[in-house]
C-alpha cells in the first residue's frame, strides 16, 4: 500500500487560444506536497524568462523534466518505516482507503 498521495497535474492551460489538459507528473505523499510546492515555486522563480508566467514556464520544462525533478519528494517507505507518511494532519489513525457504492460515494 502506498501513502496517501496527490497526483500533481502540470502544464495545462486555458485561455483565448483554447484549452490544453495538463499531465500527471508525479505521485507525491500528501505530507510532502507543501515542500514540493515551495521548491517548485523557487525553481520557477529562478528559471523563468522575463514576463514568463508559470504555465508557459512549466510547458517549456515539459512533464518528463518536472516529473523527474519532483521525484525527489516521493517516498516509497512502508507504513512500518514511515508511519507519519500514512497519517493525515490532525488525524491519529493512519490513512486507509474506504470505498463506497457508486461513482460519487
């Protein structure tokens, strides 16, 4: 079982030229998402061109590059090795998947 995670979608855009769907670039444990966002914002700030917005910068980097770079925030340790990665903030019990009936349960 993997830790409770998020799948960041990057490089999507919507504007006068149309819509482009983003790409999943990594699977990050929920507890590592804040650090990943701060680091990604720092990388964008350091590497962007003059007047380049985040979407244009991310598209220029590409999903493969960003996904590989975000890999530093992945955590493949087991529940026994890193129990904090399996517990949401403010919760005392480890995360567990609970499936309901139907599509929107």
